[in-house]
C-alpha cells in the first residue's frame, strides 16, 4: 500500500460499518478531514480507543475538514473545547470524568444536543448518557504506527454518512 493511503481491506464491508487501516497519523487526519467535510449540524461522533490510539489526531482532521486551521491541542485538561469553522466543533474528552452524573452537572447536554458537531473522546465513560444515535469510531493499535479504525453507524443519518465516506472507496481518506 503506498504511504498515505487508507483503504478498506477486503471483507471489511458491512452495511453501517466501515473498517479502515491507517499507516500514519497523516492517514488518520485525512480520514478525519473527510468526516469534517461531510459533517452536519447535530452530528455526534463517539471516539473509543486506548491512550495514544489517535482519537485527538482524528479530531484534528475533523477540525480541518470543518475549516478550522491548526487545531493541535488535546482537550485533556478541559472537558470541552469549542471551535468555530463551517459549523461549530465541540471537542470533548471524558477521560477525567469521575462520575457519569458530571455530564449533567457540567451542562454538556447543551453541546451534545446543540447545533454543532460533537466529537467525544473516551465516550465509553458516558455512554449511558450520550445520544443513542451516533457514529462510533473504535481505534485499535496495529504494529508500529498502524491503526485499525472501525466506524459503526447507529441510526440512519450515520448510515448515510458511512455510505458517503465509503463512496470514495480508497479515496475515503480524501486524496
Ligand atoms: N496511524 C496513526 N494514527 C494516529 N496516530 C498515530 C498513528 N501512528 C502513530 N500515531 C501517534 O499516536 C499518537 C496519537 O495520539 P492522540 O493524542 O491522537 O491519541 P488519543 O487517542 O487522543 O490519546 P488520549 O487517550 O491520551 O487522548 C500521536 O503521537 C501520533 O503521532
Ligand atoms: Mg486525546
């Protein structure tokens, strides 16, 4: 596979699901940028994966796809960061959430059910209080700088989103 290519391995296609392999942070960002370009107001993307898997890296791409330049920061010390591009991006990181009730207490619902694009790292910590319809992105380590990204659509909007991403085929990463 040429460097910079993100293509679905054979057998990874299933309705409402898309499996991709990233060989470099750049690939992950390109996939994010494609997502950012296709994003609609009210979208919710839940990112799940170990420390350093690439959740923030993917979000940087989403920001770029929304027309937000140079978004390099991880929100680890704040729970939510607001950025403004074609649509607002609400980038949340639930890593430091001690108790799921904090989602209510911190007023995160305003973002989650708002009119921006909500990207939530460590979403598994708040799953019970997060919207049932969402795009789930699971990132797993492969060897070295390889990552496996599994996208699962829950709900019609997200099945359409995955179909639109997939339509580009090997071009899913936006090149
Ligand atoms: N294919 C790849 N995709 C994404 N990141 C990669 C890849 N290969 C190596 N990396 C590196 O892995 C790290 C991913 O860091 P990132 O902050 O995005 O992870 P994270 O999942 O947000 O972690 P955390 O749980 O701490 O928030 C970066 O240092 C990045 O350069
Ligand atoms: Mg992160």
